[in-house]
């Protein structure tokens, strides 16, 4: 039988095998590969709803933080209210998703708290080339559109604590047992309520993943020259600069810098690019 790991607890792996339900499995000694949530496994039944893991099937991808395999898409959750959206943090998360070849979808939760800023952020990031939804775990606004984007996929919900990931998932899944915490008034950050990555099956071949606290796909292995490809609005201008390669920093006749000057690329996005480029350059030394 083939199934997907939903949860790992004290050496037991809980595997969704479709119509046959959820099976509790242990690994055979010969299986040395580290097993991640999301892994597809070959298992042999040994009892009713119990099995032995024979093989970890090849992964199409693997996220380091959270440690999840075989992800189809990432929904980056931010808010227009509390905690206030941080452009640099949001840009880093979005770029990190692109680096893993996973197209991010931006969710602006708590949209009812600040409709004006919700409209501004939606327009801003759509102009940058992203799919954006204004949603509310409290009122249910936008939940239907987001749920439709989940069909047939495994989706990771990512973002800093306090933005309402678990609240959104409680709405989407109908589960009331997901831990939901409040935002600290002192530091404007949420308390960590999810302590490990866990897959929640919604329907056949459709899964969502709640992740602990701030979750980001690390850019530690990205080379400086790769960073430009992680900003969708840069793509039409790449390869058109006077110098090749062009870092889009101090070089003259740079099409990216001209696009910033002309207002076709937001200056804040360009500044995020510069920061990520410099960080990648420092790591390379």
C-alpha cells in the first residue's frame, strides 16, 4: 500500500492511505532515510490499521523549515492590522517560496480590521505579480475562494506568529481543536500556538499544513545572481541591461534601476532585493 505521512509521534508514523483510512506504522530496520511529514511511503499491512514501512518514495521537493516533503503550494499569511505587515519580511518569505520553485499565494487575514490598508496591500502585491486574497478567519470573508485553491494539492500555511494561520485553518477545516493564541500587546507579535508541522487532510488528495510560529524556506544556499529571478516584476527587464551579468546595484544603464525610477518597480521591492543580494553575497565570502 502507498500512503502519505500525516504525523510523526514518538517513532510512530500515521499514514493516510486514502479510502483505507489512517494507518499507524513503524519503520523496518532497513529503512534508513529520515521520514518527513508529507513523505509518500510504501507500507505492508500487519494488522487492522497497522503496518510496516518498507520504502520512502522519491520526493518532488523538501522544505527545511518547516520540515515537510512533497509540497504543492505555499500560502503566506500576513495581516493589514495587528501585527502590521512588514514589507521586508513579506518580500523575504515570498522570495523564499520562489527559490523552492513554489509559487506563493499571499493571504491578508484580519481584513475586516483595516479595509483601507487591505485594499492598498492587495493592489501593491498584485502589481508585483502575486496572487493575493483578502480573508478573515473571524467573518469568513474570502474563505471560499481560498478553499477552492486547495483542491488536489498539499498546501503549507506560512507566516509569522499572530497573523492567524491556525484561526484560518480552523475555518477551512472545521476543526476547533487547533490552538489559537492572542497577539501580545507589548511586542505586537503572536504567541506560538503550533509546536510542530502537522498535515490536516481535507478531502481526497487535498491537505493543508499548519506550521509552528514563523516559518520560512531558508535562502541560505541561494547565490547572489539567483536573487533577481525571485522577484516576478523584475523578469521582463532581465537580460536587457548594458552589462551582463548585472547586479542591478552600481552599474550604469541598468534596466531594473530605470524601472524603479520610472515607477514600474516599487522602490521598497528594489530595496528588499538589494538586501537579499547583499546577504547572499556575504554568505558566499
